[in-house]
């Protein structure tokens, strides 16, 4: 069964290649599409998974993810809304997560959830350990209780007008940026959305981890996130 994943690229996005590779390794046909082409697509119906990768879209001008979100709302809002209502997987990694919050995907376009500047005001580039909350969504099924992932961001502190509405799926074991309850990743009530500040696409093989002493090749737990999305999409088609 063919599962097609749309991976957005261009205008400052810079993690599309490794993100597409992760979905390819997970069993999906990943198609990298430039922003200007994406904005003119008449429909997203041919795709099963939509991905906003990491990077610095439009140079993080005004606010991280803001300009890209406004472009998408202007040209693709109806298609994104339909995609989400059909409960198809939508993934946002780092800057992609910022885009998703600016689109209001996690709170029905109210935009009461925001990713703001880290409380220490510094850009973070390090590996972190996250606690997995697997009962919230298919995205985290079959993951270990904790997972090591790299982070690299300056605006990753999750805040919300009503924090009781947040549905965390990953939390940091240490307070890395002042995020509410040390949240690293969110889903929605439908469970089809995943927005996370860590970069799972950069941790799909043990050889990439600084904690792997022998640097042996082999599938790391982070790849399961992508496999879960592909498997869920296959189940939807049955």
C-alpha cells in the first residue's frame, strides 16, 4: 500500500532532506515540494501525511513561523483545514511546530498556544532526554519510556492562555527553555497532529547519537515516530 508524504521545502526550511529520508525509511513515498509550488496546489487529497520540517522559514522575521503561516493561511487554509478534519497526520518539527501554532492548528485557529523565546534568551543546540507519553496519540506508540533527541532553537518555550488545554506527548527531563511543564511536544484532541521542538529526523540511527559509544549502525527509537505515522495512514486506507 502506497503512502505519500508531502515534505515542505524552501524559504529557509533546511531539514527537508533528512525528514524525507526518515519517512522513506519508514516505508512512505516522500515528496519534497517547494513552498511556491505548495501554495498553488489545488488540493492535498493525493497525500496521506503532511510535514512542516525544521529550519528558519523567512529568516524568522517578525516571529518564528509567522510569515510562513500567513502565506499558508492566505493560499492553503481550506486544504489544510480539510486535511486536519480528515484526521490525516500533520507533523511539525521545530520551525514546523512554530508554523503549526501560528496556524492555530492545536486550538481551532484561536492561536492561544505560542512558542516564545527561551527563558534564558539563548539559542540551544544540544541533545536532550524526553519522557514519552504514549497514551495520547499514535505518534508515540511503541516508543521507549524515554528518548534522546537533539534540540536547536531559540523560540521553543511553550506557553498558552489556558494550559489545561495542552496535550503533551513529550516532556523534557530537565528545564531547557522554560516551557510550561517542560513540554517538548504537543498533539491535539484527535491525535493526528504532532508538533515538537526536538528533531527526531536527526536521531533515526544510533550512529547519530553522541551517547552511543561504539557508534554502531542501527535503527534508533526516533525512527518509530515516522513508522507510526505511516502505519496509521495504512490503517486509515483499509
